[in-house]
C-alpha cells in the first residue's frame, strides 16, 4: 500500500515535456542531422571513387594481358573496345567480368556510355569530344559465334579503334571517319604544320587512310620533336571515368584516369596536360 501511494505521488510530481522543451530537442536533432548527413554523403562518394579506381585497375591488368597475348605487348595491341575483354579469351572465362565496366556512381549501369547526360563543358556547351566512343556499338566476334552488339560500359576508352573525330591542329570539328585534313593549329609549337599526307605517314599504322583514337593517342604519348609536338608518355590516360564530376566539366574538375603505367588515379580533367 505504501509503495503504491509513493508511486502515485511520484507520478503527480513528474511534469510532462513542455512545448518549448520539445522544440529544443527537435532543433538539436535537426542540427545534428545537418552535420551528419553531408559527412555520410561524402563518405559514400569516396567509397564509390575507391571502388571505381579498383575497377579501372583491374581493367588495366586485363588490357596488359590482352596486349601481351595478342600482339606487341603495348597499347598498339589493345582491343578496339574494352567491352571485348568481357568475352576474352572465352565468354565463360573472361579476363574482365561485365560488372567491372560499371562505375558505382552510374545509375544507368553503363547503358548510356561514358558521358553523363547532364554533363556539359564549363561554358555550357554539350560535350561532343567523345560522342562517338562513349558507347561500344561494335560488331566484333563473340568467341567466333556472331556479333556482340552493344555492351554497357561506363568508361571512356581513349585507345579505342573508333575513327577519331579530333585531330592535332584542327581549328574546327571534322566528320567522324573522314579525317579530312589538318589545318593550322597551336599544338605544333615550331616548324611547319605537317601536311595531311605527312601526318598520315606518321600516325596511320594500318594504312587505311583513317586515324583512329588508338593511333592518335600513340602520337600523344610519343610526341613529334621535329614539329614541336610534346609527348606526354604514360601520363596519357588509357581509360577515363567522368561519372564523378558534379556540375560542369571544368579544367580543374576531378576525373578518374587509368594511366599508361597501369596506375588508376584521381586528378583534374586537364592534369595530364600540365605535367
């Protein structure tokens, strides 16, 4: 009886939360959430970048294996598309699993290629430099059994076999696959800008009269001393990921690059030009 009375007395003496106290608690919770959620978002973005760099590193190992097995052991022997690695040497036992070609940030899982739909240059113009190589529409063999068709891929393969729609010296766009000539430009720092025939002799390894991305990137690596064209060596990216860029693609935007020495790094969009 005494215990019941004491409990009843305690209940009467314990006041409920007032409206002001509840508002103070809610305010504190909101402030803590505001401090915590950005940190969680940043941690998630960093985790995506780490996973993406790991994917690119494994793609790099696969490219090295392909080049050493199929040809001369360097980028000249790269496949025309990195998606072909998902069926090499066999479809049942590929050197790259298809999921390694998806950036964790790419919610489309590679179906729209290497260029995020809303990504534009800093001046607001749409990105067209790699519009012809961001999806792999090749018809290469799949274990000799037929065409592959389109294979989803989030990454831009800079050493692809696609005809290059950008060439040294061009002051304007060219039609993909035509490579109609090389008017004067500022890439050649001294001497005479090479004629189209001279340029083809230097670059066109397979002699088909068309310069591919693979061929032009070899020139970017080597340079051309007689014409004052700087060579960037292994700093030239082999595979690039633009899915971590937020907003506009500026010179200092952070992109992920797989370099020629098979290192996957995070650096600015124009970082390799500055070395």
